C-alpha cells in the first residue's frame, strides 16, 4: 500500500501497489541544466494522484513506468 494525499478531499488515501505507476519528469532549467524529478501516480475514485519521491525509492519500486 502506498499513501497519497488527495487534494480534493483533503485527506490521505491508501492505494494498492498494483494500481500505481511511476513517472520521470525531466526538464531544462533556465541555466541550461537538466532537472529530473521522480513521481508515483495513481487513480483513486476518479482523482489523479501524484506523489514525488526520491530517486532511490523510484529505482527500488517494481511498478511499471509511464512514458
């Protein structure tokens, strides 16, 4: 189970690990450097939930990766 914060209901929800996907956000900063952020995403009762995590946690998860 992974815990997310649902902004619509202002409450924490637990989502099964099987319903979770991981995603990598990569962007260029103003200085020309590359910034990478790691996140876990899930849908819960019609709400899209996103939780940002560390790189080590991202690599240790066995969830499928979104493109």
